C-alpha cells in the first residue's frame, strides 16, 4: 500500500539553494538576533494532485503541527510565542522578511521558509495561485503581533523563551535547521 508520504520527495539544499539570514531588531520588529531565517529554495518535489496534503504530512512527520492553508498576510506581523514554517505548494510571491528595513525574497512552489519567533513577514504581492501550508513546532502556539510599541518588552521575553524545534520540518533529525539553529547554553 502506498502512503501519502511516498508522493513527496525533498532534496537537501546545497549552499546555493539555502539562504540563511540573521535579522536584527529594527526598532519596530524584534526579529531574532540568535536564530537565522532559513529559506530552502526548490527543495520540495510536489505531486500534481493534493500537494497541500503531502506537505502537511511531511511537516507532521517531523513534529510540526497546527497546520493551516492559505497565503501570507499583506501586512507586517510576527509571532512571539512560536517559530513558523511555510511550505509553498502553489504559485509564487514576493515576501518581505524582517520589517520595512528587512530583506525581500521571491518564493516559488517547492520552497520552504522557516521563520524564527519574532521575525516579521509580509506578502508584497503574489500570483493568483499562490498557496502555502504553515505549521509550528510541536507544543508551540502562535500569537499575532504587529510591531506596536505596547507589544514590547513582553514580546521580547516570549521570543527568548521559545524552545528550539525537535526536528527540521522537512528533513527531520540532522536537517539544516538543526545545524543552523543553536542556542548557546
């Protein structure tokens, strides 16, 4: 019997397909001074039928849950109580990460973005068929923060308390996230 997981494959990103960016506090958005944003370009080889289901299954098998399907909001926001993964299963979008002073990346079907707690993200424009699956590490529940002054310092305290995920959402134990995300003890 074929499982849904057998319908997806992922190729570990080489240095030219993995973008790792540390995004510092910009005065409005805390971002994350310890954990870098990770962008895996073109790592998901998705089936034509039910790609969202297989991305959800992949994330779930690696201890990332609370999945949802949609796009990315067209306003800056961040989560202070959870990290987030976005798996693009349709179309493309231009996304700003880190607030108004942050970076702009274009994501396509098959890309994955892992966003550390505190990093702002915003959809600057997308194709009509743009779709993502989002998820959070097991045990983490996202909140919504908008860069308002009243959110801090509480948001800063929550960000510093968010634990590292058990596994990379795509590659599991030993995946790129586990080598790029380390917290000094």
